[in-house]
C-alpha cells in the first residue's frame, strides 16, 4: 500500500511542477473544451475472474493551461471531468450457458502533466501526458443472461461479486498516454490514447473481504476540442 501512495504522490508532484518551476519561456495559454471517446475496461480481480474486455462510450469536459516552453518542449497542465461506464464482462465457461456483465458508472477527474513537441500555434504536435486520476462511483447495474442462473460450477467458487455493490466508492490510480494535437485558428483538436491503472480496490481487501484485489484497468481513446480563452502575446 505504501508503494501505491508513493507513486501517486510523485505523479501529483510532477503534474504541479510545470506551473511553478518555470525556467524556460513563460506561457499563459488557457483553453477549455469538450471531449468524447470510447473505453474498454476490465477488473483486476484476485482471486481471478475470467473476463472479456467491456467497452462503452465516454464524454466530458477539459481545461488546459500551457505554462512554459522549455527549449522545444511545450509544458502544460490539463484537468478533465468525464463520465465513464466501467465494470466488467465475464467469460463464463462452466457449462451453464450463463452470461454476466456489470455496469459501474463513474465520474472521473484526471489531472495530467502534458508535454508536447511540434508546432505551437498552427500545425501538428506530438503529446505525452501522465498523472493521477480519481473517480467517484455513481451507480451500477447487473446484466444476467443465458437461461437459468446457475453458479454451482464457477471456477474456484468465486461468486462473491454477484449482487454486490462496491464497498469503496472512491477510486484512484495513475493514467498515462500519448496523442496528437492539431492547432488551428478555430481551436485545438486532440486525438489521445491512454491507459489507466487503478490503485484503489473497490471491494473490501481486508482479511474479512472476499477479494485481495479489485481495481479498474482501462484503455481509452478520445477526441478533444479546446478553444483558447487566453493566449500569450507574441513578442
């Protein structure tokens, strides 16, 4: 647990550094916008539950502050508020014919340090971004199928997850990804791909709990449009 806390603390510090440690050319560029995309998610369970990737659309809003250009690197901090349908989909192969999918609706806040290389004003730029992410569980729903529901032959007898809401409704972890940005006179268009690794367990992981680990692992692809509200004047 201490290792998880150290990783999260270091990433939070890294996300805050560009706003305070300016040794290059200062920038004061503020942009806001909207985003939409697609996610695939699975839960990292221990004991293991065999799954297929569960996919769902996502949407949200974003704000970015470009704070510095250091040599050829453009440094920024980006914060987002997004709605995501996570959860998991089981691959049941016990002869019962049952199917199971769980929707877990989350409101998430990624807080990212972003670095870009390429055209600053008009043209294409490559992006790398990383930082902490937190989420709040909103609601959930089970989808059971495949005729009569029979859990007698589930592998390792793992059936604790059925009908059980998360014990911990606060999720946290780290996210990182790459992307491309095209800047134009009418705004910035970003194509981003990310991976999220959950550090917090959503089910009780104590000795009294049923799972030693139960965390989200998410791959997302999103399109973001940002419109400048404030931009550094050229000297």
